[in-house]
C-alpha cells in the first residue's frame, strides 16, 4: 500500500498528463500500482491491526482471583503456573484496565 503522499502525487501527475511509466519512475512504484491507484476513487484506506491480548484467555480466572483479594504479583505467579508467558508489568496494566472497566 502506498502512502497518502504517493497516492496524491500519482493523481496529480496523471492529471497533468504524465504517462503511467513516467509516474511509476517518479514515484518509485510499479506501473501496476500506478494503474491500481488511478482506478480507485478515494485515497487508500489504512486499517489498524487488531491485537488480541494473551491475558484475554485468562480473564475469567483473573476475575475470580481478584474477587478472592489476590494482588497483581500473586495473580502473575498463578498465571505463570498456568502457562502465561508475559511480563508482570503486562499483568498490572491488564488489571488496571479491568478495574477501570468495572468502574464505568
């Protein structure tokens, strides 16, 4: 996917009557890429990647541990025993997010 700048440059050069081959050379992309972006009506759409957190697998267990009064370090140790490979800091961030969600 080309940047917004390159997309605008492709459109501008084409509007000036510059050929596809020359546009490809100037912008530094293939002729097929130039053709592809000339066909599209709007700018390229960037979609943020969705991440899944490793701790989501343990959410129910974490909630039970919180209900029992466990603190972050203890929860971390319990999760490590169950196969969690992340860091203590990640557990603390996750717990903070859970507590904020519960408040709202």
